[in-house]
C-alpha cells in the first residue's frame, strides 16, 4: 500500500519536495511528532508502547529519492508522472522505467511501522534522507541534534539476509581535460566531440 502511494509521487534526486509533503501529511494525520528541513529531510517519531517507555529509542533510516531512468521508447516524465507499477507473480515491476524500490522499499517499511497499532515496542524514530543517489546532501546536512536515537537500522542495504555493520562515506571524483581552443574563420568547420564513459566494473553509486 505505502509503496504504491510513494510510487505515485515524483521523487527524483534533488526534487523530493512532494514526497516530503506526503510524509508531513502522513505524520499530521496520525498525530506523530516530526521534523523537516530545507533539504527535504524528514524525521518522524512514534511514542513507545505501554510498558516500553524505558526502552532505548530505535531508529530506522531510508532515502526518499530514486534513480530515474527509462527505456528509449518511454514518454514518462519523472517530474510529474507516477511510476506505472504492475505485478508479475510475486514481483512488482515498473512499465518502462526504473522501479524506485531503492529506497522506496525502505520508506514503505518505515511507513508501515509508523502506521501499525499492532507492533509493540520502544519509541521509534524514522529518518528519511534525500539526494542519496547524487550528492548525499540530505545525510550530510541533517541536523544531528534532531536525532535522539543512538542506534539506527538502515533499510538501504542491498544484501538480502545479511546484517551489515559499517560506517558510511561519500567521495566525489572530479576530472579535468586539457583542451586547445582555436578560433575558426568558418563556423561550418566546427567539430563536435562526444565524451563517453564506458566499461566500468560497478553498477551503482552506493556499491562502488
């Protein structure tokens, strides 16, 4: 249910304002405490169940943005169109575009936990960060003073069945290309160049 709801919301990296609004509305409807910032990060807190008030706060984290790619024949507009989901047996797929399960599945997990009145446990703190697929600025700039929990389970893990204990890091690579400029008398002699990146070993920013 929640994965379908967020799939209806365009959420390209750097354009998470609409999904931020959805999360704020979600919190308000359930009278849950929340925090948001200029980077569209959102933190939603759910009070401890009766009998668990003295237990340690438990945090969950996922990112709200998704990779936006489509097949050449697709007319999908990632700025305004919902992802077209369909089911094939036990699998949910997208028609002609990326699915957004990274990290929509983590977001859906947290929304289900926050929405449930059957799950009993300590205070829950759900941290929704932004721009994970590009700059990581959401995680970099979120106000740490707003995070009360000391333990966080990240739901952005790609290894099913494994628990990963780690610290996170983000590095960016910048390259410079030496060029020679030449003023041409005849603009028709202008040559165009295409820069191609190919034959890389990895397939995802978070894994490389």
